[in-house]
């Protein structure tokens, strides 16, 4: 098995930064060799409204996987899957993921179940059951709010419904680690948050929430969990980040790639019950969650460390992208207006182009160490000390499983 | 026009580093946004002997270019073309290059006419006339020795034949800048070199030569060149680098990408006759060569600066790759043996895999500033001061056009 090698399977666009184009550069900057399998070959992302190129056929994907296998090139330490355009291709990738998981139980698989956003599916509905069947293969999943709802058939409208959805993901689908970012901060959700991260009521809607949940009990002993005297299924952490106005593509793809890059199971979150035989700094994953966390494990976990870093860096890249888009001539930063966009498609195109991630210009952010300090909720949103990324550290949501809604 | 944006059109491989995979990361690390159009989508490079995936059809390439054009995404400041599998696709790319050149006379176009190596074509012969017809569009070309022979229909066997070939490229095909690397140091060539860079006779075969040639006269006044009292058609520079044993793929692609990244016409080689109206550090190309160089221009030119940096960095990446391949278990570093390879294809596959460029691990080399110091020809080949890249500076070959063979 190669050290620090990621197999990334997602979309390719010639221009701009979504899918593999948003993932490869950050992963490479952080020291990973990245094998790139392109599920589509497009001119640009679909948000532009028109594009050229084509989807990769399932036959072609299988031909690539087959050749990689016979050439002994299928040995990543990590797997990253993102946008896959249809159930047929997804099934081919599922078979591959099963093979990789079988051949390497320590494989770290970050599965981003890219299906839709804000209430709308943008893939065919027959991918849903395939993604559900793939969840047990994953180490970390990074669905958005709508994808959590879709995977669990649960409308997220209250704390109990959120607990129900996480329970389904952890117990029915055996997902060890979940990271959900860019969650709109509805009042019921804001009111449930730990006081230390809850934004002032007046600015709730100006924030997005990020939640992580790591299963406490290993899959095999999930029935015994009450014997610990704990009613907690998972460790839940959360943090808010200021909302940046406008729609930017590729943000989730960047976030997922960074989470995968920064996730180092053996570093700060050893499993007391199963010490690693030969720990290396980066590649001794232990996908089975620890069975009896002591308090010191609760404040930060390998997942929260990875997600805090990724959240901080993604936010900073987005801030730079926003600043850049604001600096463009007016014709390149036209606001969203569906009616005008319909009459004049180039409006939308120019807006999209002006909002492509400033990824290459953020190599310092990607490679840097964010500065740890307490952040207030106001005033700091658009301040950027040159070259300094503010660490947005996730905090433990102690009462998540027990508090009253 | 976007600042620092490269449109790169070449091959894509899922695993390893050739074509776009060898070019994109270095260009991005050096601050360029890179638009990536894939001329093939393969599992790995063809040197492995077997591969999966397919070539991109010309129809698909045209669909991508068409969408990019209508979405106003065809505005690179630089163009890089590499491996293009057939004349049909090459014609589509020629049309694109013509359009880009017309729309931006300052476009910096690095054309790598990838056709073959060591006496063998690995593309269909009908690409040759298409490449010849594209040469006048280029700013810099980076053919290898065999490609120079192919483009000029000239066997390179003597200094006069080399002068003849460069004359054809500069005057018949109007190429302003030529950089030829990895030239086997035949005795006739070694004997012609300036004394300062000529390796000791005993170690000639342990070196490769790099030559650059920049046209002195602008295209329009090439007929007047003798009026200057100069018999020189171009400024020629050269340097030797130690040969590293074994065949490594993607080296030329990396070199070309670095040359493009480091080529900054307006920085140190201003054209006295046409001062730039608004010089910016990186993007004020002046592809028309200067007409009357003073002596100070001769020692270093924008091309020699770019090529010296690229040669130094490529050599260092190759040294690391070689060291890495030597550190592998014996089964992964089997020497070339055509008979054994034929009986047991996995031998070749493993050798190729073990020799993939250590690109991601060389981010310090790619982004760093090589150390300027005199290099001897012996003893220093495999020494690498941690993090320090030795600058291999090209030197002026003063007598190139006048010396007796």
C-alpha cells in the first residue's frame, strides 16, 4: 500500500474548480499523490447553464479500473468519491470501493454523496439506494443537509428529527463519522446549540452551521451501548461560520478534500482498546470507532481536528473568492435574477465565472496552520490578517443526545 | 484577458504524472490558474504496455472548445499544448490556437510537438505537417532532438546540420524561441561546445545537453539581418546536465510546463525598440524578438532564465525520483530487459510504477529559488543539499553560428 495516496473519483471540468479540480490541488499541496478518475469531462460546471463535453461511460470507467487493477495501480491509502452522474456508474464505483475496502481494512474512504442541494436532486433518483448501500463502506461521509434528509428519508425540522437521522446513518448504515457543513441556521437549530457557539439571535440567519458526529461504539457492540451508563450514540461537535452572500460552486468538494487530507486517525485519537501495531504519523487509520472514550478524547477527535481545519481553510478561500468577485467590473458580478438570466444567459455565465474559487491563489491558506484564537460572532467576518487563517474550532455539543428540544 | 491563466491541452492519466498531470500541479504551485483539456483519458501512460480508458474524440474536444468560447472562458494569457493523439484532433487544436493568437497577439504559446523519441514516431505520421503549420503560432517550442529532426527533415549529425535545422525553424516556420533538452551528447556535439560547459571527454556520455535558440531579428526584418554586420540568426545558449540512468516518463512534460511558467518576456529582456506600455511583472509578453540586442541582453534572456530554472528544477525532481526508485524493493526496480518484459509484462509495469515522477514530494523544488553557484561536472551529480536546488545556468554559445565544425 502506498503511503499518502488518494484515489479521487469525481467530475472534471476544463475551466474552474469543482469536483476533481477543486480536490486535487489541495490534496497535492498537502503531500498526497492523487489518482484522478474523471466521471465527466465537461468544459465547466453545470451552474453556468450550458456546457460542452460528455459524461464518462460506465464501460470506460470499468476499463480504467480494470487496467489499473491489472497494472497493480489500485493501492490508494485513501479513497474520495464525489459527483457521479448516474446509478450505473455509481454501481461500478461501488464495486471498486468494495474491492478496495476488502483489500485494505484500513482504507480511509471519504464518501461525499453528491445528490442535490436546497431541496432539489440534481442526479437521477435511482442513485439514492445505491448510495445507501455504499454507506457501510465509508469512513467519513460529508453530505449536505438535503443529502442527510434524502439518505435517511427524514425531514430535518427539529432536534429529535436530527437525532433520528444521525441514528439511522450510524446504526442502520454503520457510518463511523459524519461531517455536515453549510447548514442553514434555522431558529430551532440555533436555539438548541451550546451557548458558546450560538450566534446572537439577530444574526442567526447570517451564519451557517457545521456539525460532526462520530459513533462512540464499534459496530459489533452497538447493542451493549447502554451498559456504559451512557445514552450517547455519538460524539457531536459543532461550530458556526459567517454566511458569505452568493452561490459559489465547488465549496463542498474543496471541504471534503481537505477533511480527507487532514483526517489522521492515529494521531490524537488512539483507540484505547485496540492499540495500533505500528503507528505512522499519517497512515494508520483505525476506522472502527473507539469503544470507551475518556473525557480527554471528547473535546477534540481526529474528525473534529480535520473538520475544524477544513472549515477554517474553506471559509478563508471563500472569503478571498468573495473579495475577488466583488472587485470585478459590474458586468461580471451581476446578482442572481432568474428572469433576467433566462432572457440573457451570459449574465449567469459571467456571474459563475467571477465566482470560481480562488484556489491557486490560496496555496498559503491550504498549506498553512490556522491561528487558534477565540472568535467573536461579529465584526471579524471579513477581516483577514494577511496570510493568517483564523481557526474555527468545533466545540463539543455535550447535551446533543439528552437535551430537550 | 485573465492574468496568469494557462490553457493546457494534453493527455490525462488517472495514475502517475505525464501530460496534464505533470504540468498542472507545477503551474498551479507557481500561481497559474490552469484550464485542463484532456486529449486522452487513460488509466496510466502507454509505457506500462497496457492501459484502459480512451482517447477524447475530436467531436468532444470541439464541443468543449465551443462551450468554453460561448461561455467566454477562452481567455488564457498562456497556451500549452502537448500530446495530441492524431491529426484530426490536432487540426481542431490548431484552429483554437489560431483563434487565441488572433484575439491576443501577446498570448504566450508553448508548443511541445510531441511526436516521438529516439528515432521512433509514436503518433501517426500525418501529424507532422500539421505541427509544421502550427509552428508560426508559437512563442516557444520544446521539441526533443528527434522532433527537431522530424520537423525540419534534417538528420542532426554535425554542427552545420544543427545550424540548418535551427535556421529552418526560425526562418521558414518563424519560431521565435526554441528550447531543446535531453540531447544525447554525441562526440561531434561535445567537441563543438564552449569550453566552459564541455564535460571532460571521459564523461561525455554521462551528460545530456540542453540548447536554446532565440531569433534575433523580428520576422518582418529577417531579410535585413546582414545589414547589422552580424551573421547571427539567433542567440544560442547551452548547458549540460548529468544523465540519470533509466527511462522516466513525463520529464519533458514537466520541463515544458516549467519553461512556460518561468518565461516572463518583459522582466529582464525588454525590447528596446518597443517599450511595453504598461509592464506588469509577469504578463506583458512581447513575442516578437528584439531587433538589436546589446551585449547585456546576450548573457541571459527571458528564455534562458526560464530554461535554466526549468532545467535545474526538472533535474532535481528527477534526482529525487531516481533515489526513490532505487529505494524500492528489488521487484519494483527491475531493469529494462525486452525479452523478460515480453514474457512477463508485470515486470515492465512495476518498473514504470516505481519511476513515476516524485512531483508532489517536490513542491519545495518547484516553488523554490535554485542556488546560483558554479557546478563542476563530476562528483556533484547525486549530492543534494536538503531543500537546495543547484542552478544550472545556460551559458552563451558565442561561436555557434561562426565556428568551424
